C-alpha cells in the first residue's frame, strides 16, 4: 500500500558519542547534547531522543545519544 502524501515527512537528527576507549563520561555526553539542543532555539522541535551503549563493559565501547528534530511549526513572533 502506498502512503498518502500527508503521511510522508522528513526528519533531521544529530548523534554524539563518547570517544572509543575514553570511558563512559555520560554526564559530559548529556551536557553536550543539551547544549546543542539549546542552540537549536525555537526553530526546531525535538521529538525523540535515543540513548544507548550505557551498560556495556566491553573495552572500546561508547555511549551515544541521537536527537531527532523537525522544523518548528511555531511562528517566530
């Protein structure tokens, strides 16, 4: 079945991770993500966040965060 035109949309995202082998500085990772989200201002709406790799004890593993955004529908008044 083909999706109706109004059902199709595009999303934007950015991903961050801790450097491999540097340990899991999750607090710094979350702080950096929060700073980037704040810089988006009101022009972008964040609608989903994926955080992973936090429970791995494997050497060289990394924690990561992906933030999904869409252009804001709010008028800039």
